[in-house]
């Protein structure tokens, strides 16, 4: 079967370029909006990286505890995707365009994807915990930056995302403290 590519010159049809910031309806200064949007796009990229990592783990996890762990990983991935959705909507409200090109996620992310291989469950969960801890640290910085600029809406959204991330980190930590996980196999 022959594949065809659709190509058209969209260079004159855009309403806003990716790195351009529109005047936002929130009455926030454009200079601040540009900075927070850039930062939140790195948060968004990082959320997508950890989302794909957890989905991969959900698909391939094995062992005696596989069903429960698989369900938990899938739930965490869904929560992370919801966090990403909140970030993207706030970026839009601030006058930016949310990062949406998957080929740019890894270069914009501050967390690394663990790779395509199948690791020991303890290693995978430790990788997830570390990635979530990095996200938590960055979200705290973002919250402080929003507070300093009287951006209470972004502050509130980021606090909700932070709480979700902290809950996931706490649950991952509990899994890792359980010595029966895969170690007895």
C-alpha cells in the first residue's frame, strides 16, 4: 500500500506561533507570562515523559504482584496525564501555546525516560519515584515564582498538581519499602 503525505503551506495560516505570547485575558504582565509559560512547558514535557514511562511499565510489569502494580501504574499514568492537561490549559490561559510536539518532549523535559528495556520492578518504581521527586522540586519553584508575581490562579493550579505528584511519590515510596516486591522471586 502506498502512503501519501499531506503537505500544504500553512506558513500564512497560523494565528500564533509556538514561542509567541499573546496578551492574556488574566491581566498578567507579558514578560512574566512568557517566563512562566516557558517554565510550564518544561513541566508539561516532563509530565509526558513520566506518563509514557509509567504506561510502558504498566504494559510490561510481571511477577507475583503484577496485577496490582500494573493497575497502580496505570492509575498514576492517568493522574499524570490529568496534571498535564491542567498545565496545558493554564499555558493557554496565560497566552501561550502548550508544547504538543512529541519529538520535543525529551529535549524540553528535566526528567529522563528510563529507556525501552524491561527492568526489575524495584528499579522501575525507583525511577518513577526519582522522576516524581524532580517534578515536585520544579513545581515548588514554579509556585514560588507565581506567588512572587501575584499570579494566584497559576499558584492554585500548580498547588493542585503538586499535591497529586506528592501523593504518587508517597505511594511509590511505600511500594519500595515493601521488601517482598520482586525480591522474593
